[in-house]
C-alpha cells in the first residue's frame, strides 16, 4: 500500500510539473510584451539578435486606389 | 531608444478630396528599433494630386520592404538611405510627369520623409511639407521650404513674419512631378529621446503658431499613441475653427528610452 501511494504521489507530482512547464510555454507564446502601453513583441520567446523584422505599428493614409506605373 | 508613432489627416472644411498621403512605421530589425515616417501633399486637378502623393508613399512603402538594402551589421546605413531615397524621388518625378502628360493635366506632390534609429535621424524634403523637432522649450523647423516666400526671406526682401501672410506663400519652387530635375534636400542630426518629431502638410501650420504647437504637442504630454493622437486632433480642430482651407495632415514620432538604456 505505501508503495502504491508513493508511486501515485510521484506520478501526480510529475503531472503537475509537466502541466506547469506546458502552461508557461503556452503563456509565453500567446502573450505580448508591453512597454509604456505599446506592444513591442508578439512573441517574447524570440531570441535576441533574431534577424526577423518585427513591425510594431503601421499607419497608412492614401485616398485613391489609382496607381502610377 | 524605442518609438511611439501617431498620424492624423483631415480633408478640411473647403476641399472635397484629401490629396495628402501619409505613411509611418515603427519596427525592429535584429532587435534595433527604427521609426519611419513620410507625408506627401498632392496637388493637381482631376484627382491627380492624391494619385501623385499616393504614388510616392507607395514607393516608399515598397522601399521599406527591402531592409537588406539599407540595414547592415545591426544598424541603418544612412548614406545608403539617402542615395536610395534620391533614386525613388527621381523615379517618381519621371513617372508622375509622364502620367500627368498622358492625362493632359499638371500634377505633383511635395514630400517630407523621416527615418530614425540608434539616436540619429535623416530627413528628406521636397516642397513645403515640413519636419519639426519639438523639445521642452522650443519648436525648431528642421526642413527648409522650397517656396517663393522662403527664397524672398533668404534674400532679405521680406521678414519671416511677412512670409506667413504673403499672397504668394503657397507658390512652390520645387515638387515631385513638375520639373524635369527635382532638387532634394537632406538633413542628418542626432535624435533626442526627450523631443517630439513632427511632419506636417502646409495645411496643418498656416494658422497655428509655434507656441500652440509647443503647447499641444509638448514632449511631456506625448506619452503614447493615445495622447499623441489627442494632441494632433486638437490642433486639427483649431485649424478648422480658424478657417484653414487646405487638407490638414500631421504625423508625430516620440522616441523613448526603455530597459536600462
């Protein structure tokens, strides 16, 4: 009986740890970093020095669809 | 140094079409923050003014998609930026001239363009759209108008105060799409984190004073996109209340430090 209890406790503890690690990873993937109220990254797990271009904000006002070629 | 950006445009109380075009982007490349902004004020009949201004904005937007041509070793190559913007303006000048010749009407656009990164910025200007630096105690015009009245001021024929109400204050000496050769001016300066950088069409600053610009766009009030938008909109409303007849456009960039810089 004690052996079964010990194995069960270890299994529960492992499940809890796995859930916490998974949850932190999910939170990281889905959260956004705000600096002074502005989103600076949509994926905080991106390593520093990543060569990707991150567009934080875009504003465009043009008043015609006509194009000059 | 990171950047907040904000932009507002209004057709105004007189015109039925807004011929101004604007583009701004805050981005990071290799973790380096960059702010880019451009304001173009189109002119010409038969809907050609807004086509001319949009064409230059579209060309600059396309240019932004190829940072490998102007960003290297973790920083902006400002010399390459100046060279490539020059090519864009010359190419657009030629295209707009051809396009308006086909339509049988003259059309063109002014342009003021700003790019800041790593505590430095470059400003390009053609015509009378302007770039300003607004610090805690003063408003400084970075760009210089290519206009008849500015030339008269430079020659000492009239004062800057007389230029504000001169009957020829809207006469341009340069714009993109009219003359065969376009003269482009550049300024390279340090970017101050406690200042606001503002680009605007002439419709935004005809009837407001520099003290009013300082009051509504003071760096201490420009804490984020919402407060920046509110300041811009108050000045647009003031312009309209005072009877400004042109389209009214403004774009602001507020650098700020973060994370132990």
